[in-house]
């Protein structure tokens, strides 16, 4: 047994002790986590700047502030979430009573990516703690500064038999754990390619999974859209974190009649937001590493650069870039872009635009800009997706009252707020039957009782 597996076995024993299950314990852990995150606020900003050149303001909105909001939601609602749900009982089972108990799953594994390295590891942790589990946290190895501060926070607050922080290269650390220990749930955020590897390993041991994956999230701009709003909302969602956002609009489908207007509004807006020198802008991030930089730079060859296109390998800088004349057969229209390159494709009819979207079904997000309610509804019904915004991009994920997750190619399961608590709980069906009534009708001999059974069970 490797050293890590011994630690996982200790977690299993700790879970079995029942220590993590009470309301008071869960609430206390959430509060301790909150106060540690608050006291390390500056360290978190420093780390996120080092890894991704994020400003404190952007970090608050998309990383530590979002996590604090999630913690507040969990702390304020935990008691209610934990209460059993009373449900009705059918005729055949009367006078029994029925309820659903939310049972912790056990020892769960949470695997995070590098693009929002803090939020995407700690937010699921909140749901897992709220639901009464022991948790193994596996961060991405590609955001080392954030990895280091998260390790400090977790190890300062929690003992390793309760929350274990495991660093290292995912391709070796994760299989080592998953192939030698049966987790009660694996919650994975990252690429579809690795998501499939996780799913296969989990299947071997029948471990349930949540897969928060990526993909190409399309954005449709209809002729009747408010162009100024379109440009501002798309520019911020596409170029925040230098485009390294799972729910960034991947490409635009713009009605041909407004294509030029949208293009020039976007150019103007990008300059307003990130200045003529985005590499020096407080508001603009950098690419995580050279491998990603090279991958994204290759997309610049896949169309006409209508705006931007400058790069600097040393600074891992890629300018916010608008691409036109893009062929659907190029890599930029087949890979998830995950960088600050925005292809703009024009369409004449909804069918034509939908045919482009259907080449990559089940996107994580789908965005519609139109001032016509009927068009909005028609688009909403036409494109199955993890989530959608109308006249907006990406912000749906910051509302903890909405479930966040993909479908099909973009993932499996959901979380945030109460949905996280549900993801990390088992809904245990419980029926309690009194003994004062035990009618013979339920027992053999059955002959001649069919009519009665048909009356009772229908
Ligand atoms: P990734 O799949 O490379 O890595 C994610 C995690 O998996 C890391 O912790 C890594 O160490 C681990 N890992 C890597 N190879 C592994 C292997 N062979 N076996 C087991 N674990 C392994 O993803 P990434 O590059 O960090 O993130 C980018 C992707 O994540 C994009 O596709 C993006 O769309 C997606 N994403 C999705 C969401 C969402 O909420 N749906 C959020 C952010 C990112």
C-alpha cells in the first residue's frame, strides 16, 4: 500500500467515526474555512497575479469573492438543507410514513483545473463539507502559486484525515489514488479528454462522478440586438482571464446585416477596456504557460485578423483578437479555443447558424443576443446546452441559485449553492411502518385478491 493510500484509509476510518456528520461540525468547518480565506486575502491576490496576472478586482468577482459568497450561502442555509424531506405515502403502504434523508457520501475526490484555480477547487469543497464528507483535494499543477496558498489554507484549517491536500502531476497522482482506493464520488473539472479518463477509472470501481468539462460555447447575435451592450458584454466575457474561461463565448454567429457594426463596436470596446497596449493593462491577464501560448497562437493563422493578433512569448501575452473569414474546417472552429481569439461568422437564417452550432453538440453554455422575446425563446429551445444567457454571457455561473454544469459532451452533473450540497449527498429513501396494523391481505394466499390489488395499486 503506498503512503497516499494509507492516508486515504485513515480518512475512511475518520468518516466512519461519524465526526463529520453533525450540523455543528459542518457549520464550524465552513466558518473556519471562511475566516482563513479572509485572512489570506492578500496572499490569494498575489498568487493569482503570479499565475494568471489577475487583478484583485477580477479575482474577487471570479475567485475568492465568489467562494466567500458560496460559503455564506452554505453557512446560512445548511440547517434547512440538512432537514429530511417529508413526502407522501401511497395507498398500498399506509399507514407508513416516508421521508428522504440527505446522507453524506463518504470520502470524495475533487480535481481542479488551472484557469480559475482557487474557485474551481474550493467551491466544490464547500458543497462536500456542507454535505458531511471527507475530501481529497487535487489542484492543477499548472497554477503553482495558487496551489501553494491553497495548500497552506487547507492545512492550517483541517486535519489530513478530514481534508487531504494532494499535490502533483495529475496523470500520475490521480490514477494512483483512483485505481487503488474506492472513492464515494469523484468531482472533476477540466478538459473533456481527461474527463473521459476519469470516467473510465471511476467505472472500474462503480464510483459516481460529476464531470465539469469544456467545449465550444456559441454566441448568437441577431439583427435586432442592442449592439453597444453586445460589444461590452461579449468583450468582458471573452477576454477576462485572457479568454481562459470555460463559459467564455467561443465564437460569434452574427446576423449578416449587423456584422460590420458588431465588429467595429467590439474593436472600440476592447480598446476602451484594455487600452491600445493590453500587455500593460491592469485589466488584462496572461496565458498560463508556453504550451497553451503556442496552441492559441496557431489559431491566429486560421482566418483574417480583423483586430489584435500581436503576441509576446516571453510575457505569455496574446492580444484580444477578432478573426473573420474563418473556415469551419480549421482548428479554431473545431477545438475549444480557451484563449483570447474570437472568430466571427455571419449568418442569414437561423437554420444556417444552427447548422454551425450542431457541429459541436451540447455546449457548456449558449448565448443569445436579441431584443425579440420570440427569437430568444426559439433559440433557447433550438440549442441543448449546459446553461444559457439571454443578452448576456457567462454571468449565469455566478448566481448560486442556478445549477451549474454541462450536458453530454460538456459534462455530467451540476453544483453551486444547494445543488452542490445535493451533489455530495445521497438521497436515502426511508419508510417507517407502524406495527399496530398488519392486514392479512398483504400475505399469501394471494388467490382471488387480484381485483383488490388492482383497486389499491393503480
Ligand atoms: P486538464 O484536464 O488538463 O486538467 C484538469 C485536472 O486534471 C488537473 O488537476 C490535472 O492535474 C488533472 N489531470 C491531468 N491529466 C490527468 C490524467 N491523465 N489523469 C488524471 N488526472 C489528470 O484541464 P485544464 O487544462 O486544467 O483545464 C482546461 C479545461 O477545463 C478546458 O477544457 C475548460 O473548458 C475546462 N473547464 C471546465 C470548467 C467547467 O466548470 N465546466 C471550468 C474550468 C475549466
